[in-house]
């Protein structure tokens, strides 16, 4: 009898210890973004936005401590695969957040998903994973790539531009940008220039633009590519003659380098620092205080990625063992997005509003994009209808 009581007591003790161990387990998040090379500032904004959210959460999700492991994909697909496998196999992360660029996402998507680990993209949103290749382990807190570019195509069409020159990097996101622009623009495309990723000299293209005299230029040039293009466009005397419509080319990540050369240039976005929501005002003020820079979309979308993960962890009370329950909680997106209204399509990409923005110089001398008009309301991407895996 005493032996039975002793064994029962040990069983209870073991159960209590196991419960305490579970309660003490950390939520581990691997953040993989570009922190070196031409895209470094974009990755830094994403990292900082995520870390700010974790700080605002008190360093905990669902009552558990959060460990954030940040790695640099170096904007190299092979390096990204090696590093993401280390996050999965060595660090045993529960979630992977990243990357910035679509070619890197294309490289890491398969190993993360096949490991049945949740992958949340705070920026890259290629069409390739929005339709038939969607997954219940993949979520996007930004947009489907086409949509941002579609904003500029719609604006060009509405403003009566007849001839437009297109200039984009030669990789998946660049191709998506052209497809997005063409969705609503019905005029003439006088030229499609596909530029090697990382190119910093645009003199040949600018000479073509000057001779062709299109009604507008549409471009998508992220990071350092955008910095150089804007400066060279201004120096060539084109900014006062030919409207410059862009995506991810003039934003808070590039404006500190572009400065006055970018003022007045248009962009398309799902957000801007002056978006009038209480949560966004608080975020922008906190970010500027913490990092002494104006946040870009990369920062806010990463902030939302952290809040999305937290909402799921809270919903399952910190128990991540049942992947189906975690996925269901992720789909609900039960958090307050900095952009205001936010929910997921069946493919894990957002349904949200989109805006035309314009670069302005603030009274304090800093530069930011500001909302000019809303172009699309509660807009879901066109590939969602082909998603069946969710």
C-alpha cells in the first residue's frame, strides 16, 4: 500500500515537473533577412520592427519567454537555405520569419514547410505560393507582390497616361511587378527594361527614357538600386518632366539616402507612417525613438508578423504541439494590425486597403511617404481562388 502511495506521489510530482517544464519552454523564432549588401537597410528595418513588437509584448507570448534568433541570408539563396536549415535542425525554432526578397523566399520555402514549421513572410509575397502552391504553414503579413504594382497601373490609367516606360529587376518579384502594373493599365508599354539584380548604373536606361519621352515611368527598384536610380533620374533632369511612379523605390528605407531628390515622387503601398490609426501612431513614435529613423513598410509588416504569432500562441495557450490548431489560430489573425483592417484570404495572404503615396519632407528635416488617396479597398489577391491546401 505504501509502495502504491509512493508511486502515485512520484507520478504526481513528475506531472507537476513536466507541467512546469512546459510552462518554462521558450517560444523560439528565427528571423532570416538580408542584413548585408544592397538590401541591408530593408532587413534591418524588418529585424527592428519585429524586435520592437517583442519588446511591446514584454518579451513573452502566451506567458512564455520569447527567444529571437536573427540570421543574415546575405541575399544569396544557397546561403539562405543553409542558414534556415540550421534554424530548423539546430535551433529547433517554432516559427521562421522572413525573408525580404522573393528569390530568397523561393529558396527557403520548401525546407521550412516540409519541416512543418510555420513560415511568416513580412515582405516577399510572390504569386508562386499564393495559388495552387499555397500551404497551411505559410502566411504573409505584407501583400501579394502584384498588388502594390497594380496600384500604380490603376493610377496611370486613371490619370490618362497613354505611354509608360517600365523598368524592373530581372527576378521573380520584378516579373510580378510588371504583371501587377499591367492589370489595370491599358495604354502602351513603350519599353520593358529588365535590370540585373544589384545593378547601380542606370545611365543607358535614362537615355532611352529621355529620347522616348513617355507620359510616365513605372519602376520597382528596392534598396541601393532605388537609391541610385532616383539620384540619377533627378540628375538627368527627368524628375520635372516625366512623372515617376514606383513601388519599393522611394520609401523610408531609401529616403535617408535619396533625400530631396525623391521629394514629390509617387509610390504604392498598403501603409504609410502618417496612416491615422492609434496603434500606428504609437508604433511610429516608438520606432523613431528606439532607432532614430522613420519606419518603412518592412518594419511595420514585421511588427505585425510578431503580433500575428503572438495571437496564435495565446489562442492555443502556449501549446504548439497541435499544428492544425496553431494554423487555425494563425488564420484568424486575431490581433490589431497597424494598418487597421486586416484578415487573411484562404491562401494566407492579406485582404487589405492599398494607397497611392507621395514623398514629403517633414518639418524636422526627415523624409517620409504620405498617403495621397486610397486606390483599393479590402482587396484580396487574384490567386487565392486557386488555393485548396489551406
